[in-house]
């Protein structure tokens, strides 16, 4: 009977479990769908979609933006003063639409399960039992959704498609941090900016960062992929990046002929802070130093001030460009991390504390716990974010070069990954960050996921969790 109730409820939702409703200037279709993870998905055809982790329950709310009222949408774009009162209107429309959807879903679930029960059992009592069980499941799912409702989810969207090019759809980084209590206003901002997206003729609206925010682009493990420079240059321009931080493995073998690959670095549009990886030789490091005053090489824990932020780092103590050199694994990395931690303590004692530490290997980075608010690393080709026991946040970037030529060694190409970090201009503390993920070879997909510092609690290992340190021929 449980199987009949579930299947009947699902079929009922497919047939009649949606409503057409107006939200501000938009005509939308709201639908309930079975889901293992819950949440809300907003489809903005043909621009893409954004997902909100609004709740955890076995049902997902899909909202399809079908069309706009041309008169109202044009008026909103041309006359911003008319936005006053839009928050309340949008909130009322959403409440009315979801209430209508809830009622329709009850009818759809009970009718679908009862009808299928009649077909299967051919007994009214058993059929009504299936309908009642389906109703109980829907009520339980709704209660779970209400209990896990997260109004802040609208501040932390995950973009796909062309919307990945417009993270300003939900506002700038500063408002994300300070406006936790204005869900309705942010929802209205979302509606307004979706309207602007539809009104755009040739390009999506430019990202408008908050002037009181320092923007850091975190990249790593480019591995001689020339496409990475175009990606970095595009991100610098779109996000108005103040400084680029490269956690190493720019090269593959660290040979002198590879040094020509570094020529685009001074022309990427922002100062470049770099630390040596295990695929970068000392010759690579010297070539990097010679690229000009806007290129800053970190080593030995010596600090540099760039864009008002103080950085310090240490080059990877190992040089393992291929399988002919055996990695010494974690012991030597921890020793390098201890050396960096000592340098950080020295800076703190001198009254000039470091804002961001940089290493290539996360094993070395973990040794700085408690000595710096934020430490950046790479090496594993897997993105990770961890708050260490003494409060230091460790951010590990994936491979911005898609693994370079190594990307073709596996069954699937590695994804291209980079992150934009938003720092308070006064305290230099992390406010929020956007994780940018592009498809592998061919760059056929794009996704931007926004996160807040509260996403990761001290001592936690969020997904993807920290993997064991990679050997020298991996990173």
C-alpha cells in the first residue's frame, strides 16, 4: 500500500500539482516535485536557473518564470522609485501562490493515490486507505519543510547556465552579510534583477561589487593550461578583482622552457600573489619574480601588502614534477607549515599581523591554525573548506587549469574551479565567497555558488571533505 500511495501521489502531482500565479511583474508556475534533498529551484528560461536550500524535505518547490508583464517590467527598470512597496507585494504573492499550491497538492496527492488504489485493489476501502496514507505522507513532508525552513537561503543561491554570469542577481557581498533580517527585501531584489536580465538585449548586467569590499580571486593548479589565463582575465574584469592569489602548481615540470607560459601574468588586470607548488621549480620562482612589481612571490613567511591586505606564505618544500621523484609526504610539509606559523607569530608579536597565509599543500596550511584568520591552499585538485580547531579557516581551491594535460588521463575531464573572496576593507575579514565552477574540456557548463562564513562551523569537514594529502605526481 505504501508503494501504491507513493506512486499515486507522484502521478497526481505530475498531472495537477502546479499552479499559475503572479509574483510582482512575473507570471510563474509553481510545482511540487518529489526530491531527496528538498530546496527550491527557480527556472529563468532561457537564462538558466538558481537553487536555494530553503528546506530539507522529500519535496522540492519548482518555480518557472514563464513571462513578464512588459508594461510593469519596463516601468520598474526605467523608474527605480516604483520599487517602493514591491517587497510586500512580492511576499503577498508568494504566500498566496504557495497556499494555492498546497491546497491543489493535497487534492492531487489524495486523488492520485485513491485512483491508483482502485485500479490495483478494486476495493474502495483499500483505495481510501492508500489516499489517506498519501495525505499523511504529504502532511509529514510539509511539517519537515516548515521545521527546516531557512529564510536566509535566498542570500546563498547556486547559479547555473547564463545566470552564473550574473551573481548580482541577489545583491552585493556587503548586503549579504548585513541584511540577514530582510528576506522580503532580498526576494524583491531578486524579482527586480530577474526583470533587468530579461530587459538586457546583448549582455547580462555587470556585477556591481560593494565599494567597501576587497575582492580576492583564489586560483590554483593551472598546470600549463593556457585557457586558464583567459578565464582568470575574464573573472578579474567581471568581478572587479583587487588581487589574484595563486596557490601554486602553475607549471607541470618546472623546466626553463615552460617559463614562457608566465608571460600573460602581468597583464591579467590585477596584482598577482603566488606561492611555489610541488610542480614549480626554484627556476620557476625566479622567473615569476622577474615579471614586474605587480607580481609578488611568497616564500619563507615574509609578508607583502597588496590591495591593503597583508599576505605571507611559504613555497612547497618538495619538487616532484613527475613519478621519477619520490614524495616525502606529510612530514616535510608539516615542517614547512611550522616554519610559516613561526613567521606568523613573529608578525603578530610585532603588531603587524598577517591577514591571509598561503601554501600549496593543505598539510602545511593546517600548521598555521590559530595564527591567521584565513589560509589558502591547493594541490589536491578538490575544493574544500574547513574551520580548523583554533579558528583558522582553510580554503582549498580545485584546479583552475582543469588539471592541465592530466585532465585527459581520467574518464571525465576535471572541472575548472576558482573562488572570489569578499573581504571587509577595514578588518580584512572574510564576508562571503563565490565558488565558480566551469565544465571541463569545452567549458560547456557554468555554476556560481555563494557562501557565508557561517556555512562552516569550527572543526567541521564540509562537502567535499578534506582528502588525504596527494602524492607528488598528483598535485
